[in-house]
C-alpha cells in the first residue's frame, strides 16, 4: 500500500512540473509602464514572445469551477512595495490589482500582449513610483505554480 502511495505522489509531482513545460521559451520583448495620477494607478504593458514552435498554455486543472490557468503578476521588491497599496495578510508581496488583460496561452512565434494595473498609495510621490516601477519580478503562473520568474530590473538599462 505504501508503495502505491509513493508512486501516486511521484506521478502528481511529475504532472505539476510538466504542466507548463515550455515556459523557458517565453521572453519579454517590450515593457511599458504608465502612471495614471488621476486614478492613482501604475500600469504595466508587456509584449511576451513565445520563441517555440508550439503554444505555451496552461495544463492546470482541479475540481473547482474557476479556471486558474495562466496569470501574470508583478511582484514588487521593497522599494516599490513601499509606494503601493499591498496585501498585508499575505506572506507574498502582492500589490492591489485594478485592471488586467491577457490571453490564456502564448501563441508560437508571436508577441503576445499583456497588461496589469496596480493601486498607488495616496501619499506616494509619483516620481518615485516611476523610478522604482521596474524594481520587481514578473511572475508567470500556471494555476498556483510559478512557471517563470523574470527580473524586471534588467530592463531598466534598455
């Protein structure tokens, strides 16, 4: 019986690791950040190319009704987090999202547009938000798993 439990566990681990197997083919080709002072939001727009020959799509499945497939998240470093409205109840640094839009998969050989906006603190200096907007990582999630982490700091030089 214990042997079957171990086999089942290994199969589950393999499924989770293989679910988003082509994430290494994804590359950011363009990042644009904008600040909407009137509404107090920081908006990120990304162009992400799938350098592979096949679509990169979520394989995440579970018995619930909501599909938590591909999700794009900007995870702030401390300097940016201090300027943004964040979720104090989570152990993960999370900014308060306002708007978002993306496809449920990455088409091969094409740039795929994605955007997400976050709430800026009311007393934040907008010039500091601009300065620290790329002090973060872009996370590409497949369900609850981080499929790819892309440091945005390396795009500051570009």
